[in-house]
């Protein structure tokens, strides 16, 4: 994963599309990669469009989460994630983080039930 990200960043992109880049990783490695990704983004000032099925990962990495509705795919919700940077592993244990994860999960469930 690190080599793939390094290759993508070598061209100094302004925007990076990342489609489930950490899906095959165990949780601890995934969390470390999330933190490394945020460090690299802060250092190199690029924007990422990050696709994930993990609500907690989306909230941790993002300043904004887009919830898509199925059939046809369309934007159902656009949530601002108002957590301070830099984000740390301790933040994952905060009430604010839990509240945002729960809210996003609830909206995702409601969208897919409709």
C-alpha cells in the first residue's frame, strides 16, 4: 500500500482518487495507514476523494463525507466533519468522533432502507 501511495504522490497531484486502498488490511495497520495518509496530505497539500465502506474511516479521514443512495447512485447526504486536525488515534475514542460515526451510520442505514 505504501508503495502504491508513494507512486501516486510522486507526480505531485492536486487531487488523488483512492478507492478502498486499505480494505485488505487488518484494523491496526489500517488505522496507522490512515494516520500516515493524513500526515502526507498535510505535508503535501493535496485533496483526496476517498471511497470506503468503513464509516469510522470516512469520518476519521474526512472534512466532508458524502453518503450515496443506491439505484441509481446519487448524493443522499453531505456531512461536514468538524473535527480538528491533526487527527490522532486518541480522537477515535472521543465522544465527538463517536457521535459523528453514529450519525453517519444512521443516515446510511436510512438512505438504504428508503
